[in-house]
């Protein structure tokens, strides 16, 4: 077995602008092309759907500021794991990482199925409301994407990296261009299929199922937070940012401001061009917007671009998640075989097989994006609660000293952020109880693994 490389001391090189772009790249995935239907159906109308996106953006910005201060007070490489171990205990940190290790595969599967649905729309001429999409066929296609890209990475890290270079599209340009087309080129939805446009007011507001109730808004926020997720991982880069106490907060806040503006613009375009009722029943809403603004050719181009972008995200996940197994195996937190490297290709054969299992099993068992969303979001929300709560511990201990950056609105703003996350988790538990319980079982399964690894480490010291 090739030993895992020991971490070298990092030389911080990232600027605030670099950090902002990392945030944009981490957050803007494929969810924004799939979740607006869930948000519109739950929120209770066009303006309430936009409000859900604005609330999600504001809450995510508050969360970003929480994680920025955590990074400022505890700027360490691998901060996501290490800060929880430092503030609470190693078991809590292990369970957090354990859940993320198993859930990231399911998250990649969710993205794969979005891309597969868009490609099926292009291939089989699915109806514009998504009704023609074959769910079993899309599931099998998504499984093929995950398996194929995993096999590609097994050929070597350079092969995976070359594929990533080809698959990394300009997502900001795609979103901005689609939003501009919807706002400037598409006719307003008054009289079009899907009901009144955003400006139409009552007709559009009456179209959805959530009726604006608090439970409906919470259900909308589950999907919204999925689309906004990812910014918390910037904490792992705190050791790479120059003058992290000052530049990390600016970079995270700037990146989230860009993401929120893009999401609001695109959702305004969806609602203006299609109407709230149409958006609520259109899982593949980006294709519908492209068709309304640019005709069938625009629909085909956007559907293909979203499929390729989804494949790019899945490939990036295949590249970086097994490296987390390597780091945890090197620290004795996972079995050593998960970090085993091929000395010639630098590929992690066992780790890639394990990752593929964590992606393909939930995909084939749950079979739909909505189920994968509930499965992932319950555990993800609780993981964010565990990580964000570290801010209160760091403040109480006075860590970071007078030089540490302090977020505005403490303690009320971080407390509100935690309450929103707990509300999201509670909503999933109430509406998708079996999926939430599956997440709890996944976390609990880490307990014997942790005990086993501690036992092995103790015996190795004797």
C-alpha cells in the first residue's frame, strides 16, 4: 500500500477576490435549474416564491458571515473538521465528517439526475411542463454518468482533471444570459400557458399549492437551501487565504452577494416569462424559459449545457471526495484501504468504488430528485447547525483575540440562522420522515466505525 502523503505547511496565496470566486463556484451548481418548481409549488405565489429566494439568500449570507468569523478565529487547514473537534469533541467531528462522506455521493447523484432529466427532454422531445420525462430512464442515465466518470477517474487523476477542464462551463455566463433572455426577449406570461406573469399579481399567486402558509414557506426553503448550499466549505480554505482574518470574510460575503443576485434575477425571469403556475409544475424550468425566449434551438442548447454542467459537477465530486477519504485514513479516522493509492496513476481504486456505492445506492433506491433532496438536506442542515454553533464556543473562549474579525448582529443573527436551519430539518422530518430517519441511521452507523478505528489506533501504539 502506498502511504498517504503527509500534509505540508501551507503558504497562503488566495485573495479576497479569489475566495469570492471559490464561493460562487461552490454554490452555483445545477439546483437552480431544478428547484424553482419545488419552491413555486410550496411558497404560494410568484411574489412569495421570490421572497423565499431572498430569505434563503439573506439567511445564507448570515451563515456565510458565521463561517467567515469561524475561519477568522480558527484559521486552520481542514477547518470544517478540525473546528468541530476543537470546539466540541473528536467524536462529534468524526460523525460530522462521516455523514458528509456518505452524503456527498447522494448529492452528486441528485445533480446527475437533474442533468439526465434535461438530456432526456432533449432526446425524447419531452413536453415543456416536464411531463414527458421518463423517470426510470433518467435514473438509469444518471447512474451511467456516475459510473462512467468514476471509471474515468480510476484511470488516473490526470484523466479526471482533463475531463474536468472540458466539463467546467461558464455557469455565471449561462445563468446571466438565461436571465437576460427571459427578462428582455421572452414575452410576459399573461395569456400564455402557466397563468399570469409576476406583474399579473392575483392569478399567478393563486396558482401554487403552498398558499403562503408558514409550512409552505419552510418547504420552499428546503429546496432554496439546497440551491444555496456549499459556501460553508470555504472554511476548509481558511489556511490558504492571505490575511484570512480580514480577507476571508470579505470574500465569502462578496461571493454570496453575487450568487443571491444571480438567483433572484433568474427566478424573476422564470416568473415573468412563464408565470407562477407554470413554474410550479415545470421541473425543467430552465428549458421552458429558453424555449419561451429563444425558441426550440434555445431550449436544446440550454438542456445540453445543463447536462454537460451536471456532468462537470459530478466529475469534480468524484475527483475531490475520495481525497477526503485519503486524509481521514491518514489520520486514522477511516480504514487505511480507503486511502490506498495506485503509485502509477495516483487513483484511489477502493476509495472510488466506495464513493460510487454511496452515490449509486441512494440513486437507484430513492429514484427521484425530490427524494434525494430530502435524504441529503436533513443531515446537511443538522451538520451546518453543528458547525455554526462553534462560533458561540470560540467567542466564549475568546479565541482569535482582538485581531479576529467579528460579524455584525451577534448573537441574534447567528441564532436566527440556526433556527432557520432547525426549521428546515424539522420540515424534512415532518414531511419525509423515513428519509430523515435514514439520515439519522447513517450518522449513527459512524459510532461503531469510530470505536473500531480508536481501538486499532490504541493497539498500534502498544
